[in-house]
C-alpha cells in the first residue's frame, strides 16, 4: 500500500480592509454651555449639538451621571458616538 499523501492545508484567511466611505457624511459637533442649557445648579458634565447633513433636526448629546445619551434617541444614537471620546 502506498503511503498517504498529507492533506493540503487551507490557505490563511485574507484580512478584509475596513470599509471606508467614498463620500463621508459631514458631521458638525458643537459644544454648548452646560450651565446655560441645564441651569446654574446642573451636574451635567457636557452638552453638545450634533448636526448631520442628511438630517433636518440636530441631536443634543448629554454627558452626566447617567452616562452618554442623545436627548431624543438614547445612548445608542450615532450622535453619541460622534461626540464620545474613544476609550
């Protein structure tokens, strides 16, 4: 009986490059005065107005003791990721 040939190994996977946008959407992030927005006794750490060119209304992002969140859409809003620093 002839010796067995070793099975060919699969080639290593080709890493996929990150998807880049050909025409990225313009995002305007504007810091606001937290005391002016929330009042003199506020404990808010920061407030930002985020505008996307494809959306009519701006988002208002808050950072306070509850964390980061959009006033209208909550913490999973894409405006939060535009403002929040990467950890």
